[in-house]
């Protein structure tokens, strides 16, 4: 399988993974994914930017058959789906060196077991002259590991951004042809991987916006031939202001909590608030994560099981706490049989976020008219909070 030529002296040597459906044994992949690696040739030096997942070694081997010489390997990010085959590449090209940030060096030694004399660290802003082509290294830590960087090919105006701006999308098109088709996988990718680092991206994104860009080439998903598309999307996703929307993550065992969720959903919708209910017994957690990107309020709705939260709800709460979305408010509704510590458990689990907690509505048994009235009151409270926050 030959490498795919992007431009004169620039090739895609990655791999599509059409059938992969789970990433990190956690993240659903409804559209598969790709592992993008790139060859850039100058008059004097040839570099490989990132590698592919070790499961696709045979694909990379065939791509590299047409490149008798690689002088340098650039590791923008040390996660194994990009770096796992770097030792193989270094063995195949024994004269080559590995370039990475100083923060990456320990990870290279401990994760990849590369000999120290094969590693060269690069400073933020340092330039590499390939002969007629120049790569500038831009340190961009915590997108989404501490060692990450971007590589900017100055003359060709291409930003090799690794995971930043990526999308889990396998496609036969190397370039984005349908921006609407790519938007959802890119948002899903942001939600599941980049959202915890929203503030860091906020701080550093102006560095990217200051570059003269023709293309953004991430390490997952197709290349952006219109960088403004993904830059504007990221600016929206990382902004502090949420949308006038409520996400309800719920489970019901015998119908009581389901009745409460149905009533609350109707009450919120009647007040002009977008409602995104997720029945966790059947929901795609990736879609839930995507909805967390913009929701202003998160409602957790759970029956009590063994005095605590339903395990599926506890899993969703753990996810919310880990992803640290921009939501401003959170609430709890649910039912119990005889005793419950579910609310206390919920509060203890949300230790990484700063939500304003709304008045909980927890009832014993099946909801009665007075209980439904409390849910209507909760809808009023949410409406007033959103209105005060300027979300209408």
C-alpha cells in the first residue's frame, strides 16, 4: 500500500481503523478512527511526524517502503496510538533521532524504552531547517498529556496538531469535504478527550490563531483545508458561556424516577429550555459527553439501590466530574424505598467541579401530585437561574 501524496514532498503514511468501536477500553467509536502520520521531505532532511497504533504496524511498514531514508522522527504526543511504533521506526532507520519536548523525555524512556542517545529535546519556538522547509515547534502542554506539542510547517502553512482538533472518524477522504459530517465526530472527540483541559486550550489557542494557516493536520480524522471551521468550533466549545439547556442523566428501576424525569422534562420545555434526557440504561456515553459541552444545568436522576446511587448513575457522575464541563448548575431528583444516602454520595463524587447545587427533589415511593409540584418548582428555579445568567 503506497503512501498518499498530499503535496510535493509531503505524504500521509497513517492508517484507517474502520472497525474499531472502543478506545482506551472506554470511549465508544461509532465511526471508527484513523491514526495519521506524515512524512515531510526537505532538500536535506526527511522527517516522520508521529506514527500509528501498534495494531496497524503492517500498514505503516508498507507505507515506509518507499522512503529509504528518515532522518528524524517528531513525537508530538507520546500516547501509544501515536508513539507505540516509534521504536520500530528507529530500528528500521538506525541513523534517525527522535525529537520531542523536554517533558516527553521521561515518558519516552519509561513507555517506549528508547535509548537516551537517540532522543533530542526541542525548545518552544525552536526551528528545524529541513532544507527549503522549516518546522517550528510549539509547546502546547495538556492537550491532553503534559508533553504535547504542535509542529508548524512554515513555508507550506500546515499545522500538525496531533490530538488537538482531532476527530474519531475513519474516512477515505484525507481532507474534510463535508464540514457538517465532521462536526459531530470532532465535538465528540473534544468532549471525551479535550474538555477537561478547556481552560488550558482557552489560554493557548491564540498562539494557533496567530499562525498563517492553510491546513490543520491532526492525528485523528481528516485534514482541515479550512482551518477557520475547526478553530471557530473550538472557540465555541471552550467558551465559558453555556447554552440554555439542561442535561438529565437518569435511570429508573420500577418507573418512579422515570415519571419524575418525564414531568420535569415537560416543565422545562414549556419554559423554553432545551432538555437533553439520557436514559443511562441504553444511552451512548459519547453522546452524553457531547451534550455536556454546552449544557448550563445537569440534573442527576436516580433511584436508590443499596442506599446509594444506581451504579449506572454513579458511572455518569464520575464521568461528569472527570470531564469538568462548563455547566453552572446541578441538581438531583430521585426516589427511594425506605432509606437513601444517594444525595450525599452525589455531592461527595462531584469534588472536581464547582456547580451551584439546586434544591433536590427526592421522594419516597411513587410520585404523588405534591411531588410533581416540587418538580415544577425545580423547573421554575432552573428557569430563573438561566435567566439571571443571561442564557435566554
